[in-house]
C-alpha cells in the first residue's frame, strides 16, 4: 500500500482521495475503512492514523508519506 502512494501519487492527490472517501470530513470512520480498503490495509491504517473522537485523522499521516 505504501509503495503505491509514495511512488504513484503526490501529497495533494492522496489527500484528495482520502477526503473523498471521508466525504470531505477530516476523519475516516471504521465503516469507511472497511468499505474502501482491504482488511489488511484497513488494519494497517488503524495502526498508523491518529484516532480522534469521531474517527481516524488522516492528514498528518498523508503528509508524512511524502516528507520522508
């Protein structure tokens, strides 16, 4: 999963994908993770994304993919 994002996309395009999945919200819900990602990728994202009150915050993680 990380190879795809880091080689085929940019910060902006990856952020747009996550925003679209999250319906323009700053967090992904468990239901969205389960719907749009494989079980393995959803589990990985849950382990990497900061969990907030309403879901998993993805902006910092997406930015970190391209700032290494």
